[in-house]
């Protein structure tokens, strides 16, 4: 799961190298999203990590979002037509609460 500014284009080939991934990165299919975090396309958010019981989802946040620890970030609370706000600090606490590591990567 990659969190970045909505305007940023992410080079998945470069990210694969940075993460030392064993396969190409891509957007999860509807079936994969549901089987991993019980969410559907359009409603995916970091809050879905609560449903990642086998801890197979890697959480990555763009370094540019970490420059202001009090920045407000907007995510869907499991429903695509609703939005909730959380600070970066609280998002990191939440992710750690779900027993996931926070990987901060400079996405270009």
C-alpha cells in the first residue's frame, strides 16, 4: 500500500528496485484487494490494514508527506463517498498499532 500526494506519478519500476521486490508492482485487482484487506477499489485506505490478518501488505509512505508531522491527510473510511482526516503522526501510530512497519520512501 503506497500513500502519496494524489497528483504525484509513481514510477513502479524504480520503486520495485528501492523495495528490493521480487516481482513487478501493480495495482491490486478487485479480488486481491478483497482477499487481503476486505475492501473494494475506490474505498482502499490505510485503515484497511486492520483487516490484513497475515500482515502481507507492506505500508509505504512518500517521504514528501512526512515533512510536516502535523499535516492533515484525507482517506476514505472504508466507503468511497466519505472522507476522514488524520494527522501524519496519528496515521503512523495507527499503522504501528496494526503491527505493520511504516516504510518511508522518496517517491519521484
